C-alpha cells in the first residue's frame, strides 16, 4: 500500500513562531559576517567594534557546525515564506506548472541529476566578500532581505513604496521563482546558505539511506526540498541538506531515516539554545553600554573640559527605519554618561544591532558627530545618531561652548558675520598651483589649490582617509564656500565638522597661511590625541570626474 506523506506540523509551528519572534535574524547573520570581514579588510579589528557581530553570529554558526542546517529548515523566516509559496503553488495548480509535477527542479527519473546551478550562491557570496565588504564597491541599495524585513514585522505596514526599488523587484523575482522551484533562493542565491553549506560538512546528525534496501522509486530525490540527488548516496549530512526530513516522510520503505532516533529534536534544541544565548548576550551588551562607557567618561572628564555639556537628562528624536526614534541622554559632570532609547518603532533586532555600536562610539567620542552607521542596520543607526544629536543640542545650551560646533557657529548679525569672513580673507596670494595636507577625522586630507589673479579659483581633493558618507558631503560644501567668500572663516558642515575642518586646514597649509590668521577650529591630531582608529586607509582621487561621481553618489544616497 502506498505510504501517505506525513505533514511536518512541528516544523510548521516552529516556522510560524520564528516568523513572529525573530523575522530578521537571517539577515542579521549576513550583516554580522560582513561587519567582521570588513573590519579585517580595514585593519580595524577590535572587540569594541565586532563584539555585537560575534554575538549575532553565535546564534546560528555553532549549531550549523555541530548539528547541521536546522536554522535554514526550521527557523529562517525567508525560508518559511518560500515553503508557503511552494505549498500554495502546488495547491492552486497554476497554468504555468505541469499537472502532477512535484518539483520542477528536482532529480526525478526523467531529469536524472540536478541542474548544476547551486554554485551561483557561492558567486554571490564571493561578490560580497571581495567587492562589497572590502569597500571596493559602495553598496547603498536596499536588497530583497531589507525589503522583506519591512513587510515581515507584525503591526507595521510600510505601504507599497519599498516594492518600487531594486530590492522590491528582486524579491518579486525570488517569490515567483519560489512558486516554480522549491526553496529557489536557498538553493541558488542565498550567500548565507553558501556559508552554512561550507561549514556544515562534518555535522554529527545524518540522514542514512542504505542503497541495498532501496527500490527504483527515487522518491527521496524527487521530494528533496533542496533538490539533492540522493540516488547514489548512502547518507547525507550538512552541505545542502537543511534537515527538513521530507525525504524521510516520502520514503515508501521507511529506508531513509535519521541515524539517531531523536535527531530532529536534538538539532532543533541545539539551534534554539544558540539563538537564545546569542539574544541574551546581545541584550546584556546593550544594557551595559551606558554604564561602562559612562564610568569611563566621568573618569576622563577633567581631561575634556572644553567638550562638557550642561548636567541633566535630555531627549531628542530622529527618523529611524520605520518611524520616529527617541533617545534620552544623561549628562553628569559635563560628560555624556548614559544613553537610553525611550521610544522606537523599528524592529528590535535592528535597534539592538545599531544601539550596541552607535552608543558605544558616542560615549567614547563624547559626541554624535561623524559616527559611522552599523552595517545591516543603517536606517536605525541614522535615527539613533540624529536623535542623540538633537538631544545634545539641548544639552549644549549655548552651542558656541561646544567644541565641535565652535567652528560651525556663525555670528548673530550680518555685520558680525561679515567681520568674521573678512578676518579670514585670502590676501597677498601668489598665482600658481600648490598642495597642502592636514588632519581630518580618520587621517590626512590632501588638497590642491589653484590661484589665479591672486584669487583662489579651484580647490581639488587629492586624497582622503575619512568615511566617505561624511567626507563627500563636507567637501563640496566647504570648497564652494571658500571659493565664493575667498575666506577660510566659513562654516563647517553640520554633522561632518572634522572632515570640513580638515579640508579648511589643508587649504590654509597649501597657501602657507598661519593658523593665527583665521578662526581656530577643533582638529584631529591623531598622533597626539591617540585616537584608536586602527589601520588608516588612504584613498586617492585620480580625476575631477571621479570626485564628482563620489559627490553625486552620496547626494543621491542622502536624498
């Protein structure tokens, strides 16, 4: 008698719960890996920078190595959606599917072997590892995972705008592919699946299938969720196998089975433990950020008199991933000692990821200016930074007393403004082309200044070390102001103060103008202030076209 397929209800329940509780965990894993690899490329590996990513990777990687890819089979929300689409496609029997087909890309008797396209996901992983995470390509496009994340949270509807993007188009292609081919994205495109496949080759839990007891039905191969050719295999473990057990449920002779009796529960249990441990460590780290950094800030307050704020607790708001985020800033002895999220509409996974890195950096620098966003939580990071900046404006009281705003504060009246500009006017310049350098935020910036008829007619960037997101916002602004006003006493760009000041200092250096001839500006003397930037990467601008492309890229990203 033909054996009926068993529905894996425990798996379905786990997938539903995971979709509700940890919908973005699959994307967080990939971002965490990217953060760690990027730090290696940049030579800035430090526990402070990568600890959140390490805790995040702990959620799945140890379990995948030990018991196999149960996370993919049972816990991944993106995989669950693909399973649902495949199930719905079978039930609806769309016209574009052949009647009776169980798996259009499986290893049926007729097809013989799986189409060799599984290598594509390794190509996707290689692209990210070599080009994106190394910084060779600036990837500012929201991918399909990010778009999926906006729709996967319960109680929030982002509208249809995210679908009118490259990520939205890709996710539609993936969903259509998932109706036609079971686990389409997992098989062929998932870069994290490529990582899991590589590290799970020696997993302890195996599905065994003695060939001597096999018939000629090949049902295990035809039903395999991942399209694995099981015909010639005595066992399968790790690699492409996600432990879903469909091959076992479909075996007419009960020949395919787990090597150990409770393998499924062991695999699910171990994966649950690592996910829970990861979330606990992340919550613990996030909770300790303010206390640890705050104590250190107080200890060094006497050394930072110029950067003190007025004591008290201040609130500020910013625009996060899904809406407004509000941050509370505590100031003691003129120093930032605590940062707390009062209210936020963003997903907790993204908030925790951003909070750990952003708050630690703000506490360390005692400033919310020129803070790098956290990879994989860019919008939540920007919201936290903006909210903290707004709170610190209130904490500063008289903004002219804040060190980072000293150079960017213009005087209150037109007369005073004009006097300020006049005091820094270029004078007695010699025609010609000269170059100069100065400390910006992460290292030296080098400029080339052209003087014609005793006027500065052009200022070009030759090299820089700063974060591009800030540098290429500051450069066109301050260069345009200096050329227009023919003065060094121009306002720095808010939010990119040090990059702005570095370009101004470099221009003064090129023109051999002493610092006492223009308004003092806070600088970043890395050698004397002992800032921990790790390895400084110098970038060279080869042409004006390259510079303009960079400026436009970050203008578009900001808009």
